[in-house]
DNA sequence: ACCAGTCACCCATAT
DNA sequence: CATGTTGTGG
DNA sequence: ATATGGGTGACTCCACAACAT
C-alpha cells in the first residue's frame, strides 16, 4: 500500500479509504444512534461508486459547507457531475442550493464581484471586500444576489450536516473546534507512529443512545454560538433554564457545567450580576464556584460567602479550589519553595525560560524547557499498563489517546491494583526502569509521551539522575489528580551534575505564581523533590538608557535567598 | 489529559 | 509591488 | 515595592498557493 507523504500527491484512493473506514465503523458498531432512513443513506453511501465517495471525502476535509464547483477539481474524481448526482440522490449535497448570500459572495474573488455588479459597485473599488459584500446585501435580496451569481458560477452545498456531524462525533469523538476531525487521519499517517489498535467497546459509547448524543452536540453548538445568543436575552435565559438540572451522563454534565460557567462569565462582564450568580450557582465547575464566591463577596453577601467557602475548603473538587477557599479574601500564604533572584544585565529577554535555560547551560548544567511534559512523561511511562488497561467503557472511538474516564473522580479507584503493581515494579527496579518503559511502549500513540528524539534524550538523563522515589511522587500526584495535575508544573528541568536535579519555575518581572503552580510547588515540597522559583529582576531604567547601542551582555548576576 | 486549555503578558488597583 | 491573510493539502 | 485579579492574545503540524490589502 502506498504511503502518504507530505507535499506529494496522496494515493488516489486515500481519502476514499478513510471515509470507508468511518462508515464501516458506525454501520457495524454504532447503528443504534441512527434512524432507519439515516442508516439507509449511510448504507447507500458505502455502496456508492468510488467517485461519489472520493468527492464527499474531499469535501469533508475542507472548511465550511459551501464550495464553488470550480474549486472541486480532483484528479481522482473522473466524473464530477456524476459524483455530485450520486451524492444529491442521498440528500448529502445540493447543487446551487439556496444559502445565505453573503456566504456565497465571500467565495467569489473581489474582482468577480466588481464585474458581476459593476453598476452597484461603481466607485467602490478601493473598499474592502467585506464592505462590498455588505453593500450588496443591503441593496439586493438574497434571492436576487443568488440569481445573478448563478448566471456566472455554480456552487455545491453539503446538506447532510446533521447526519455527518453525528457520524464524525461517534468516530472521532468531539474534537477541538480549530481542527477538522478528518485531519486526524493525515496527522497519524504522516507521523512515523504506529496506530494503536485498542479494543473499542462494542455497544458502549460515550453516550447511551441517540438522545444523549443529540444533547451533547446541542451543548457543543450552544457553547460555539454563545456570542450570538448573548445578543438575545430571551435565548440566553432559555439556555439558563435548560441547563439547571444536573445530567446523569458525565460527559453531558461536564458540558452543561462548562456552558454555564461561560454564560456566567459573560453576564458578569456585562454587569448582569443577578443572572451571572444564577449561572454560576447551577454550574458544577470549580471555576464557576470561585466566581460565585467573588461576586457574592463584591455584593456584600458575606454570610452566604462564608458558608460557601467553608464547604469548598472541605469538599472542593481540586486542591486549588480548597486552597482558594482557605485563603480568600486573604492573600496567598508564603510558600516553602526556595526563591532565587537574578538581576538582569540586559533588557528583559522575550522568552525568559529560554534565557534562563541558556544561563544554566553556560554554568555547565543540562537544562530543558519542559513545563507539564515532566508529569505527563513520568505518569505515562511508569503507569502505562494501568492507564491503557481495557477497563469497560474507557475506549469508545478509534482515535482515542487516553481513557475516557481519565478525569472522572473514580479513575484511580477503578484501576487501583494495576497502579499498585506498576508502582511496585518501579520501586523494585529503580530509576533505570523509566528508560525500560520507554523502550517497552515506544511508538504507540498516546496523550502523554511524545516519542521524539528530544524527549528520549531527556528520559535518558532523568533515568540517570532522578531518584525513583521522586519520579513516583510526581506520577502519583497525577494519578490521583489527573485533571488538576495537567498544568502548573515548573518551567525548567535542570541537571546540575550526576544525580543533582531540580525543577525551576522562572518568573519575569511583574509575573507571579498562579494557583495551579502553587499546587505543584506544594506537592514538590511535601515530597522533597528539589525545586525553586527563579525571579528575573528587570534592568533599571538608568542602566538601560546608559547602555543604549552597546552589544547585548547576557551575564546575569545571581543572589540567592531563602523565603 | 477525550475536547478548549495553557501560559505569559498587560495594566489598573489594593496593600 | 511587497506583505499579510486565508484556505488547501499531505 | 509587591500582590492581586481581570483581561488579552499566541499557540495548538507544516508548506504553500491564491487572494486581499
Ligand atoms: Mn511556564
Ligand atoms: Mn514561568
């Protein structure tokens, strides 16, 4: 089979094969999420001529749902009109379909607009394309604009969006909005990684059935269209009412709480404090609870505030939430972490972590800018068998890189003996075990360990210089606090010499420790993992003026102190 | 990290 | 005409 | 002086062509 190579034409059947794989998956494993007529359409598509499947596969990788026909020239689709006709029969596309005129006009070149509406746009040649479109839409009806356009160009609209959205969600999961789901195939195929074939649950999906999936897609849509809804108070209030009650399904419940948190933030910013409080109160998001407390405090409702803080301090779902509840409205308590200050002898560098790492290297140390890679790496390598164990319901679609329940409260408990076994193995084997884990799992795609040369070099040095006790302290914190431990780890890994490792959080002038960073520093302190905070002090104005025109001096004078 | 989330930076304000 | 933005494609 | 906290924007794969400015 010919491989996919970047910048070279894909094999003729590449996109078609991808579409076929998706169809085969949903038609065999996810039938209950579709109506009979939807199943008939999917079945018809799976049996359609190659040209039709090839064209649809291409359309799905592109942005939007409306395309000019002239942009659909694909060498692997020999008979374009025939392919369009097949897809139109399945109600998946519609030629010259009536869609909003501005979307159509935007597909045309600016020069084409000027030609097609030469009279109306006379004298506007220097205006922006968007202004031309606005002018046309203001002057003519959508129908009139479409008729004029249709005399010059033809277009194709993907009308099967509802069905396609459902198929995509079941196969790819619900992905980030900035990436088209179908690029997952390309990214996998371009990398050297082998794709992991983990057993995907047969009947169990993330959702019980069609209704739950619909509810989830609806939540996603609402989050995406929040800006629009915010212009219409009635819609927003309806959304608030709809979202009042918790869901039994945890994915739905998380989506509901996230939506409420977003709504609350916007309401608060707009000064609608009463409604904002309502949104925050309905939400189960720790961030929403913090906003709730802050707004109540600002409104002078101190008793309610007190009660909430007492509850959060005891039952807060993250350590950061508990720490917040214990200090608010007071300041952060001073931590135990060692603090070192460097007086800069040059203007503050643009990338302070890179600068600090270089300084450590100048002094003979090994230094990497690693951030949250360290906890991810240690957790992923040392606890791989526990993380990827075939726990029922934890792997539900083919591109999943981590178990579905990773951030659920009982993630650890459901795998307790697996974690214990892995921990015992690590303790018995010592630091070199980390490297053994690398070789054992190398190449299998996952959410925690990037199998790059750079990370391999780091792993070698960690295995040589970091005591297993320290590795496990970090990995265990992740295992017990998966959601919270994904962020806030110090910027740099520094190995000053054999066995002399420390983690360094760099702070530029005016920057400060964030709550998630304080959580990690406390964990490192409690388990005696060497670490410190490095504050870069800005060069004084006088000095900066004096050295204008001098060559950059990268020397930094250090002065240590204890906090 | 299972689906937006992390991080540094800016700036006004509080202590 | 040079530069920036957007979309496509592997 | 330093801490706080609200807010913003870059980044998320990379190369390149077409188009807009
Ligand atoms: Mn950082
Ligand atoms: Mn930092």
